[in-house]
């Protein structure tokens, strides 16, 4: 069975600075996808970034980038130039690639506070 | 245009009642899901339907019954509501047709409070 662990329940960062959120996972699968979702106070789940396990290159989306270490089963999210609107809960999620049902397995979440 | 919409956004009801949450997606996706987010914010899948066929049924009490009249709709009916059912319920959809499966798109969530 797959598991996803986010070991940082809460983090804070000053506006305009950089912060890294950690995520580790456990799986015996070789083909899978990893995601970071953002949940602001509005409750909406918003996709931040996606990584395919077969791709060695780390995904980037504007100020958001990941450090994907497949051997270490680590998938951290780096937020550069933090903005007040980045304040939210962030969830790391795993999805199998083969025999895929689309089921997402989530970590416990990390609450990020961006301070002015 | 809302991609995945669920109604109602808030639902307060008494123990023992039966209630439904509706979900619709206009993304043309073939797969829809229900996730539950508990009081500690932990998200866990409950059900998944692919083209109206149930493909995932996690360990969920049989008081919960999903219904998919067509692939754009997935409703959740809950019988004999209990205090422990209080949570936020998210509907989501994705495409599982191709090898490049899409990520899940989520609705706004329904906060269910059982009193």
C-alpha cells in the first residue's frame, strides 16, 4: 500500500522569501504521479504542480518548483518570492500510473502562513 | 464556468436524517470521485465511478450510497446521519482514458454538520 507523509504540520515564511515544504512517500510502483494541491481558507482544492515519475526533470510552474528525488522517494515543494495569497494548507498527493483508477492518496497537509 | 460544482456548499442537519449532495462536472471527464476531509483536514477517497460504473469503494459504511445517473454527475446519498459524519465532502473528476491521465479537479466542497 502506498503512503504519503508530510512531516511539517505548520510553517511560516516572510513575504518575498523562499520556503520549502517536505513530502515523502512509500510505494513499490515504478510508474506514478505526484501532485501538490493548495487549499486556501476558501476550502477550494487547487492543483499547484504535477510530476510524472518517469520524468527526471523537476516540474516548475512560475514561482513553484519541486525537488523530485525518486530513489529517496522525496517530493518537496519550493515556493519562491512568497506572496500573502500563498497562505494556505498544502497537500502532497500520490497517484498510481499503471492500472490506474485515478485514486489520490494524500499526505496530512502542511499549513503555510506567509507573513507581511 | 464552474468545472466541478457541488451543492449545497453547507448542510446542517439532525442526527438520523437522510441527505444528498449533488455533483456535476462539465469537463468531459470519464471518472468522478467523492473524498472526505475530516476535522483534522485529512483527505481520503470514498468512492470512484468511471463511466457510471463503480470502480472504487473504500471502507465506507453502507449508509453512504453514491449514484451516477450519467458520467457528468455523481451524487452522494447518506442515510441515518451520525455525528461522526460531520466533515467536508469533496467531489472531483479526472480523465482516465489515455495514458496521460489528468489530475483531479475538485469541487468547492460541502461542509456537512450533523447536530
